[in-house]
C-alpha cells in the first residue's frame, strides 16, 4: 500500500509522513516544491500542486490512499485521475465551517465543501476530518510582537477551539490505516474552548514575557491584513468571531481516532514558546 500525502511541507502533512514512515508504510510526499522538503530516509517525493493537474497522474500512480488538502480549483480532475489510478480511500483535511448553515455560500466553508462533494458517487471512500481552529493560527502573533510590540485583537473575548496540528496528523494516520474509521466524517476540536485573550495569556506564560493586547476595530484589523488575507475571507472571519461569544461545543473525535485526548493549547504554546521570545 502506498499513501500519497499532499501538502507535505505543512505542519500536518510533514508530521503524518513521519508517522507513516515509522510504521513501515510506503508513503509518497507530494509538494509544489519537493526540493524544500526534509523527509525521512527512504520516503519518495513527487512534484504536486493541487492547482496544476499536470502533476496528478505521476503523483497518483500506484497509490491506494491519499491525504488531501482542500484545494477545489481542479478537484474534478484530481478525482478523475484518482479513480483511474485505482485509489480506494481519501482522507480529506476539511474545515468545521462546512457544518455551518449556508455553508455553500460561505467563502471559508465553500472550498472545503466542494472538495468533499467532488467524491460523491465515485468508487472512492472518503473520510473528511472537519477541523476547528488550528492552534498554529496563533503563530502570527509572534510576528506582530516583533513588528508592533502588541497583538491586535478585534474580538478578544471571542471563543475558539484550538486543535493541535499533531493531533490532526495522528487522526489522519488512524483513518488511513484502520478500516473501521473509514467512510465517516469527524469533527476535530481541541480539548478546551478558549477566548483569544485567554490564548494570549497562555502564550505569555509559556514564553515568560509580557504579551500586550491592543483592542482594535474590525475595520482596523481588516485594513492591516489587506494583501495578506482576501477581503471576503477577512469579512467572514470577523462575522464568525463576533458570533462566537460563548464557549464552543467540543467533541471527542480526536480521542476516538487516536486513543488519547487532544493536546491542550498550553502544550502547543510550550512547544512554540521560542517563536514568541525573539
């Protein structure tokens, strides 16, 4: 069995490759720039960009299972090639935004939903992992500290459910290697609901330094990210944060898949504390 991992330079993909390789499972690392990958000895890489169908046939040749990031631009071509190559199972790194009302018209949810739906009616079994907010979304705060000396928050009391990328990788590993998990969707959340202000305090404790928070208006936050975040995505994030004034509902899906509770945000902060000390 060969498993193709797309997005192999990402936090989830790179950790998943290590888990598969450690168990002696043949894994192929797909990346738009394979030369920049750092792979375990014996792991093959292949040029693969999900927005360029030219790389699909070689990447999928001889592959039985795929870990797939959500890029909808050519997902129809990817599905067609995967079926032709004899792929049997795809684990999709999706978003829990697809669970929101009106997901098809939500600019965050729609790309993930399109990828999930593209496999419907095919011979391929899919296992969507619908992830909550990634713990790594806090890393840009380190850049803000170096540049502006403070973290700007438009909704400091908005709640999130930060999920560790290592837990997502371990959940994907379970779904790829244990048939009884396949063919279902899973909602992956962290083990606790935290406000952004609480997350900042946790980072502060881990880094051993003061992390100032500056309250800004939604308009100021959006303007500061022009050119980095598309305007429609920024608008949708602001809508979500304005609504999330109560602790989010958490699930036990990570523990079901991995056999252990999800890692806390404090664990993530300890592992990444050096980024906030610079």
